């Protein structure tokens, strides 16, 4: 179970714990502006803002749990993937 907290003054702060019994190999990841992202159902996207957050990197592709982009738009999400479900398009 995750715990989230927000704090708002003239700025807005958000934080969340990722309470799992094990690690997915998550790390702090920075994705530069225009980094080519190859989506399974949307095709290639290289027109986007840079972002930073917590992610698992699989085959060089960041799978974010929580992130914020350079304009301040943030997200927090988690999805339980089935063991044999494909999450990203393989680059090999």
C-alpha cells in the first residue's frame, strides 16, 4: 500500500512511498527533452518535455512510477502487469 502526501503554499509539493515487499529495480531517472520514446500502440514520440522521476529502466526504456516534467506537470501511477504481458516494444 502506498502513502501519498501533498503540501500546497504558493507552490505545490507531492510525495509518495512505494511500499512493496521487493524492489523492481527502480531508480531516479532523467529523460531528456525529445528523447525518442517508441510506444507499442502510439508509435514513436520525440516531441515531449524532459522529465525526472522514479522508474524501472527496461531495455533502455524508462517505465515511470512517479515523475514530473520540466513544466511542472506531475503524475503518480502504478499498474500491476501480468507476468507475460508486454509493457514496451523491444528495441532488439
